């Protein structure tokens, strides 16, 4: 199985059985420590610049190849993040949500079906992904507005009024952005959140099995790698993520590793998965 297939088929599973919460990093085996220690060669500066320049094209090609068939619908979000149901001051109050990095709508459409009192702003880096969202039979402009946006340079405020969003989700999105530009993306989201608004975050954690699967020649920097198709992935430590959000002005509410084991039946392996699941609040 390719690295990207192994990463995302697990990410999009319908449930998370046998998972545990931890404040500490996963303990590496001696073999894993040796592998990471020896993986010192970085992709050339020329190729790294090319990957950054062509980042949008690479994601557009990803959605051209896979259309709407790659990720499964994320029916688990309301279970993992109770704020999607409870973040209201009164019954019947409309919840305003931003899904930053909506892909083809695997998160937003289950939410629209479950909750009639919700309005969703949905943006993605890939114009092709946004078009797939708009073509979905469940897409309705009275309840959802999908638009293309590069979170690192396009102003969300041009589409979403400042201080109006109750909850923003960043689910397996920040890891795709170059570490040097993550701060801009968080600052962009900060502006449109209401005071007291929440960011719900889930992404790849440090020493996840997918990180250890990358072969030599795929490393871009510390905890940052490129897949075969040109898309990139960063693996977060709790400390690194907390620092990013703190610098953007957020307060940390929850910031924990989620550890689970996944059986790869094709290869007959039981592999350790590490995610970071967190909640951050814009100060009131």
C-alpha cells in the first residue's frame, strides 16, 4: 500500500475502537529510533521550492484521480467533538461553522444531515475539491457556502465576516501546509472566530506509523515529508502545536495524543497510529 493510501484510509475510518489518550509521545523501538536517526538527507532546495509552488496543482491532481471516492464520510466528528452539538447558548440557536480544508465534503455533509440548525462555511485549497462539494446533491446555499481559499495568503475575511464563526475545524489539514506558513493559516482563522470561539483540531502526531514508513529521499525537514504524489505531511508534537496556537493568540483547552492500533490485513501487520486531538479557544 502506498504511503498516502495507508495514511488516509485509516484517517477516514468510521470509528476509532481501542484508542487511548496520552500526554506523552509514543515510545519508539530501537529499530525505529535507528531509522529516524539515519534519515538525515533532505530533499533538495530546488525540489522543495517546486513542491511549494505546485502544492495547489498536486492537490487538484489528487482530486482529479480520486474524485469523491478516496475518503469516507466522517460520521465520528460529533462523537469526538461534542462542541459541534453543545456549543449553543439556547435551543434552536444556529451554529456557524467553518471547515478549513473541506476536501469533497466528507465532514460537512454528515453534519448538515444531522443538524438542521447549522450553517457551514467550507473552504479548500483545491478548486476541484470545491467544485465536487458544490455538485453534491446535499449542497444548499441556504445552509452552506463553499469557496476556494489558500489559508496561508487569501483573506478569509473577504468571504466570512469577522468575529462571526462559533466553531472552526482543522481536521487533517494543517499537516499539509508548510511549517513556515502554518502561523498565517491560524491567524486567518482567528480573525473570523467569535470571541470565545473554538478550533477543533485532529491531525497526525509525532511518530505515527505513517511517518516511520517514509523511505529515504522523502524528508523535507524535521517531522515534514513528501508523499509520492507531491502532497506533503507534517507530524505534530503536543508542544509544537501548542506553541503555534499560542503565538496566534489562542488559549489551549485540550491537547492530547490519541494512540491506537490498526490492523493492516493485506500485510498482516498491527501498526501503531498516533494522532493529535486538540481544542483551542479564541479569548473572550
